[in-house]
C-alpha cells in the first residue's frame, strides 16, 4: 500500500501510545508537496454522515495537523477538533464538516 493512500488512523499509528482520536480520521503518511520538494503527513476527518449519501460538506484546512486530533502526536495539548465536531453534529448535521490537517515541518516549522 502506498504512503499516499489515506488509511484509517489505527493502521498508521499502530504503536503502544494512547491515542485520543475520535470519529472517522484517516491519515496519508507522506503526501507530496512538489512545490516545496517535501512530503507531509495529512490527517482527514470525515463526519459521521459522510458515507450515507451524496451531500456536500464544507472543508476546513488546518495547519499543525499533529496537534488537531491526537494527544499522542501533539506538541503540548491536543486541540480537540474531532471531539468538538462530533459533539456539534449531535442533532445538527448541518454543522458537519470535513477537516484536512497538515503536519508542520517539525524542527523546521518556523522556516
């Protein structure tokens, strides 16, 4: 399987750490960014109703992807975007969105 295929997070993060990911999150381990001649890990959150039909969803793009969904990969405290979206969508599916979160450059983040 290619490193550019979006896989369920449990297949990518199969270590002994305690992961705090909620909902349907998939990871692309090495998404190519040819303009910068780099690859980055991409996290994609899908709302619960995503597989149910042909509805369109807004897409939110977030930087510092390692912080967005998971305490085990966060630099500090996880932002809890997945938990917040799951809670907001209870009884109000109009608030559902797809989130694409792009990991930062690690030690080179500020560059």
